[in-house]
C-alpha cells in the first residue's frame, strides 16, 4: 500500500501511528494514515482489518505540592 521510501510502518506494527497522513479532517475528528489506519482525535484507532484499538491517552500524574 505505502509507496514512501523508507516505507511507513504497517497497520499491525507497534509504531503504526508513525505512518504519513493521507487525509486529515480535524473538523470531523479523524485522520487516515498511509497504512490504512483511521486515527481518531480521542486516540482511538480503527485498523484496516476492522480491529478497534481503544483510546490510549496518557494519564496525567498529579503530584502533591
């Protein structure tokens, strides 16, 4: 699918979010990556095979002063 050199990470690789953007629609809250992954603004993902990756935002750590 990817024609870039070096090729973008595949949809099943751990670094799949590093693929290049093909389409970006911030008004709708999603982006399509070169590897076919739909990336949502809440950090959830939809892989080309239909697998859903739940949102995985980093947790904020609050420290006591």
